[in-house]
């Protein structure tokens, strides 16, 4: 399964002096949303992907020799 991850600020959510509502979403190839959550304005998409998908931390690929 392949997912695309994208972060956006909701249009119209920015108030005077505030950053607005920021969302990060994981999308299937057909554009349907697999998972979505609100994040802080200064968060990095890479660091929120694992929690978004229900994993406590990214899994590292192990190389077998």
C-alpha cells in the first residue's frame, strides 16, 4: 500500500495573530483520506507521519546479510 502525506493550513482558519488550523493527512492513490489529524503550525510532516498512522515511532528497515 502506498500513501501520500500532505500538510495544509485550512483556508479561512487564520485569525488575527493566530496561525490557523493545520492538518496533516495520509491519502490513498485515489485521493481518499486514510488518516488525518490536527498538528501544530511549526510541526514537521516527517515527524508526525508515524503517530498519524498509529505507530509510536518510525520503523527502521533492517538489512539482512
